[in-house]
C-alpha cells in the first residue's frame, strides 16, 4: 500500500503544472510589482515632493505679471471742466474722467532678501524628496515580502492538500482491506467501524485544507493581478533546496545592494532635517523683507486702442517690510516647529532601538525555523519507516487497525510539520533579507 509519499507528491505537482498556468517565484515578484497600486502611489509622492522643491526655489526668482484693461466712463465729476494753461487761449482737455481708458501694464518684482525663508523652504522640500524616494524603496520591499508570504502560503496550502489526499487514499485502501477481512471473518466489526471513522475524519481534513488552499490562491492572484478564476501551478516548491535562489530573487526584486543603514533610520534622520528646516523657516518671519520692483504701463484715452496716442508710465521702487508686532503669532510658530523637531529626534532614537530589536527577532526566527525544518525532516523519515512497518504488520495480522491508524496520523502530522517548517524558513529568510528596506514595525 505504501507507494512513497515524496514521489507521489512530486507527480501531483507535475500534473497540476500541465493543466494550469505555471508561476515561479520570480514571475510572481515581477507581476506583483507591476500590479501594485502602492508603487504608483509612492512614485506619485516623489513627483509631488520634487514639485515642492521647484515651488520653494521660486522664491529666488522674480515675478512678472502682465495686465490689460479697458474702462468706459459713463458719468464723471470732471465733466464740463477744462483747463487753460498760462499764455494760451485754448483750453486743454483734462485727462481725468475720459470716456475711454485703455491700459497695458507689466509689473516685475525681484526679492532681494527674505530673511532666509526661501533657503529654509528649499531645504525642507529637498528633505521631503529624500524621504519620498526612500519610501519608494520601502514600498517595493513590502511588496516583495507580501508576495513571498502569499506565494509560500499558497504553496503550503497546496502541499497540505496533497498530503491530506494521499493520507485519505491510504485510509480508503485500509478500509477496503478491513472490510474484506470482516467478510472473511478474520477482522472484527470494531476495526471496520474504526476504519470508516478514520476515513471520514480524513475527508473532513481534506475539505478544510482545500478551503485554505482556495483562499491562499485568491490572495496570491490578487497580489499579482491575475484573474481570480485562473488556475495556477506553483513551480517553486517547498521541498526544493533552492532557499538561496529564493533569497537572491527577493533581494533583486527589492533593488537591494549592500545595504548599510536601515532605510527607516535614514527616513527618520531626514525627518529630523525636515523639521530643522521648518524651524529655520518659522524663525525667518522675524527678519525684514527687501524687494525691488518696476511697473511699466501704457495708457490710451482714444475711442479705440489701434492708434499711436499711447502714454507711458514707468516706475522703479524698493520695498522694505519690517515685522513689528503680530500678536505673538511668530513666536508661537517657532515654538510649535521646535516641538516638532524634538519629536522627530525622539522618533529617530526610538526607531534605532526598535530596529535593533527587530533584527534580533528576525535572526532568531531564521534560526528557529531552520532548526524546526531539520528536526521535522528527521521525524518524517522515522514516521515513514514506522508506517511501512505498521502497514506490513497489519497485512500479516500481527498488529491492530489502531496501530496502523496511529502511525498514519503520525506520518501525516510529520509531513505537515515539515512543510510548515519549510514555509516558515523561506518567509523568515526573505524577511531578514528585506529587513534593511522594511519600515519599522513592518515585520
């Protein structure tokens, strides 16, 4: 009856691959990044931050505004008034209250000194760009981790179904042999009942594992952007010895090189720089503002503007704005920004501490899962040998049905434990590899 579970499970995986769309771990990572809305959101935040830098730099440049207007005077207080210059006999029409007023204007203002506001605003905006760029890297690492979790969850769920179905087949064959022995008078009815109960319990377990598998594959399809009804056959198996290849794929997909400082720590430092620039910006309100400007205008009082009777106004000016008293608004703004800076520094210290704890936890998880996989592999070998012996003893009538069921349950539990340990090791290794780019608390 025993046919070699490892061989049977491998054949079942090959059969699925022929009837469904195959999906390797590398393919899943690539599809997940293309389908992830989070990446588009993170990139949009970078674009927004870069636009903020351009906006902040505008404080260095002059502003130029052009105007054009027409005004028709229907009734004026200057109607009927005239002015005769000395030495002249003909009155001169006053420019006030003319019926038509055509104006063209050009205003240019050049900031000369703004109390270092623009400098602080640019520093603040550039820090925002760096934070957003780091956010893209962190988002990509999270997508890789989520995909790895979903991929190996689905692989584990399928593996559980395969193991349960093999065990169910064994229970069915045991039941047939027991019923045959009962008909021949060699087996008591009690053994038949126990065989039926064991078979029915195994059927229930198969149904449960199938539901878990369907849910896991739905989650995987959602992450990679595949139709929810498309059958998938995973080609990266839990029983393969390709853990290092999985780690390399995850590192490559996340864009990690030789990472030094954790991205979250760098983000926290940039947050401190951003808050420090905000303090400088708030303090800049205490300084005076100096700007130069020119106003060039053309005026025409004729019935239509298409003539040469245009008059010119052109002025140059220098403006100084000195803050005197604003009801302590500036002082409150400085205190608020200084409090934000103190909070950012505290967050940086807290992030450094949590980062060390998370690294230790990730390393411990890898060591634990590796030990569990090694132990469970030995247990599977022992359980397989025990089931072979119990099966042979049962066929020869040297043991009871209870002994056979117990060894079969132990074998199934050992295989499930080995599959879960293989799953946990891969996920733990991927998480440890991606930890430098993951956000604090993203474990």
